[in-house]
C-alpha cells in the first residue's frame, strides 16, 4: 500500500469521524464550553451599552467635577458640585470591631465615559473610585486572563478530553471499534484519521469561540479606541490567540487520544494532567517545559495577570519560566505531540478488543 | 392469548425492617468499592494530609520543641479556625476525586442494564434507592473528611485539655457540619452524573469537570463583570464561605454565608430533581 492510498484512507476516516464529532449529542457540551466565555463577554458588552445609555439619560456631571473630588469632603459639598447623583443609597453598619453604628452612603456619578463610586462614612467622603465604564486596555487584560485561565486550562482541556477520548474509548464502550479494526487499513492510518477528525472538530469549535469572544470584547468598547487598536495590534493579537487555541487542541488532543488507548479509566490521566498543568508555575523552569500549557502561554500575546487575592507566599513561589519564542513553542508542542502520537501508534498496533472487560 | 391466571401475587410474608432494607445496597457497594485498587490508592493518598496535620497539632502543643523561635512561629503554630479551614479545603479536593472514582459506578450500571425495575419491584421506594446510594458515598467520603477531622479535633483536645474544648467546641461542629454539607453536594453531583451518563468512566470525568468548569465560570463572571457575586457559583468557594462562618471566622469578600447557602441549596435541589427524573422504574423497549 503506497503513501497516497494511506493518505486517502486517512482522509476518508477523518471525514467519517468528523460528522460524529460535530453532530453527536455528546459534542453539545463542548459547544457550550467553547461559547460560554463569548456569551459572558457579550453580556458585558450589552451591560456597558445599556448602562451608558441609561446613565447618560439620567444626567451626567462635568469630567472636571469628578477630578476635583477628594476624601474628606462632606456629602452636601459633593452634591452641590455634582448635582443629583445617579444612585444614592444610605445604610447603617456595625462591625464586630466597631463600638458604634456607622452611617454609610454610596453615591454614583457618571461623566459620560467614567463612573465614580463614592463611599461616605458619617457624611464624610471616605473613598473615591473612578474608572472608565469600559476600558479596552483593562478588557484586554481580562481577556488574556480568561483565555489563559479558563479557555486553555478548562475549556480546551475538557473539550479535547470529550472529543479525543471518544475516538477510541467511546467506540470501545459503544462496542463499535471492531468495525474499524476489520477495515483494510493500517492501525496507524486509523489512528491518524481519527486524530485528524478530532483536531479539525475541536480546532474549529474553539477557534469560533475565541473569535466570538474577541468580537464581543471589541463591541463593548469605544469605537475610536477600537479603531486605533484594530490599526495597530488587534490582528497580531488575535492571530496569536487563535494559534494558541489550535496548538492547545493539537497538544491536549494527542495526550487524550493516547490516554483513551492506554487506560480504561480516564479519571487517572485527567487528575494527573490537571494536577501537573496547575502546579507547573511552582516547578523548576526545566520541568515547566514538559507541559502543554508552557508552550501555549508562550504563544499568547498578553501575559495573564496573577489572580487577585492570591496569597503572598503563593505569589513568591510562582516562578514562571521565561516564555520561549513563538517558533520554539510551536515546534516544541508539535514535537511533544509527535512523541505522544508515536507512543499511541505503538499501542494501537497491538490493540485487542475485549468488550466484556470494558 | 388471554391470561386466565396471574403468575404473580403480592408477597404477604414477614419483611425485614426498613432500615435494613436500605442498608443492603450500601453493604454490597462498600465491599465492591473497597475491592477496587483505585479507591484504595485515593484513600491512601488522602490520608497523607491528615497525618501531616496530626504532626502539626503535636508540635503546636509541645512548646519545648519550638522555644525561642519568635512570635511568627507562635502565630503559625496555632490551632484555630484557619487550621481547620486549610484542612477542610485540602480534604474537600480528595473527597471530590473519591466521589469521581466511586460515584459513577452506583447508578450508571443500573440504568444501562435496565436494573431499576428489579430494585423497585422490591419494597424500596425511589427515595430509599437515592438514600441508599447516598449512604454509600457518605460512608466513603466521611473516611477522608469527617472522621480524620474529628480525630484531629479529639487529638487537639487530648493535648490541649478541656479548657481548649470549652473555648473552641465550635470547631467540632464546623468540621462536622461543614463536611456533611460538602459530602451532600459532592454526592449529588456524582449521582446525577452517574444517572445521566451511561458510561461509568465518562461520568467520573464529568464529576471533575463539573467542579472545575463552575470554578472557571465563576472566575470569568467576576473578571468580566467586575463583580464578586460570581464566587457563589463556584461550589468550592461558596462552601468555603459557609465553612468560615461555621468556624467563626471573618467572611471573605463577596456573597455572605447565607447567600452561598441559598445557591448551594438551589444547586442541590436541581441535582436532586435531575436525579429523580432519571430514576424511573420503567423499561422502554424500542
């Protein structure tokens, strides 16, 4: 059998499997996972638009007034300068460490672009927190965090788990794998065909999720700011995010395809891979390179912020390895994938079906 | 063909007690689970942290071992709510893994093999069936949660004296009640996954995915909307807030213990409804 026949066989297997990967009932939750961040970002965009519209109608203050607000001002002074606030809420508070009841007040002001949250304590301005209603820079940071902490570590991870584990282990549980094994095709060809179908399905689903998420991020922000961003870094950043998504599917896909062949219970590899990927930040730099996440983070254009509330000790122990260049990351991940697929091909060559034990 | 004579009639003889009927399934399930290598491995690994905590309690109660080490050490070696909170957070993870290992095998095989009519043709109600399955998980999970926690508490009382007990009895209630709630949630998740996915192995993965994905979803909501109510959606964080309240600690930022309790109750009821919907003693022949 020559190479072209084998390539054709890979294509046929991939095409047959692709329909199953895209349309089966089991893929439904993968779509949910991939689209969930986009739904949240769209929700945020709608929230920003609605608020901007409503608060603008309710009355805005001059930007200079917001800049002049200082701690220690009285409530009456603030109201005199700013006029009727958008929100004015008063309540009484008594904490365990405080002897007397304190009269608290929250006032919200809006200048058409920025919101200012004022907290009064016994009618004296205690804190002023002014921030833009939507900030592209801030949203980009949030997107970077969501992409690295949720999209890559959770969505792509579990999505690939569902898709790639289904390719062999699913067929064993459905008692249909023997049909494939009876086909006049080499086992390695079968493996590659199935891998290709899983890769195409997962990549398309998660790329769609990333693009929608990015679109929602831009929609929420000021058009002028967005235009400026589009003319400079947007294309490059989106490309890097999409590359990281596809590479995530390549890497995790190979790992879970091999896991589906090697072990009967996927919980063990899930826990091991999940544990390994979550502790890599604490490991020596050499060991960090033995994880899929290291290469994916190297491809990401914006480094994710450390989560708020992370204890100081944990921050100290976190020592992320210096990111490798994009080419090294791509080649490293492809190398890792080739190695895992080679190991899987050795296993698949000797695979024997005994449905009774599954 | 007309049926002239009924082949079956209701059993009229003496019955065993209700409790013993419920306990039949846990008895056999515990035996089977204890025969699984993976359960033993998870149980063994999950005992490491309680042993380390026991060593910590021993050192904390022997001042001569750390004399002259300064005020920071004195503050660190203090058996308080924070100590039990850290212990509970760690063991909760093991409870989750154990539920992912042990839980899916409870209901999925009964559904896949149409065994429910066999159970329900005996004097067992749907509620009894759910309780008996819950008892299996309660027994297994309490081995890594409640029992070690209470043993640690007893050890601390033994070393520190009755005076410590009088001042800190609330910790016993905190670890017992807190873990009971966590076990209830984890068990319901495991059973619902087991009922909805006929493959045992996939159901196990789904249990882990449930907690990981909800944690991620909560973080996304908090980050994107710049709020902190998303914490209530994360079962682990919501439970942590409840534990802090039960251990008489200052609450963390975000929704309070009552709000978190409400969310978890709602989550539990939804899981229970999903479970009872799936557990129907009928066999559909297509």
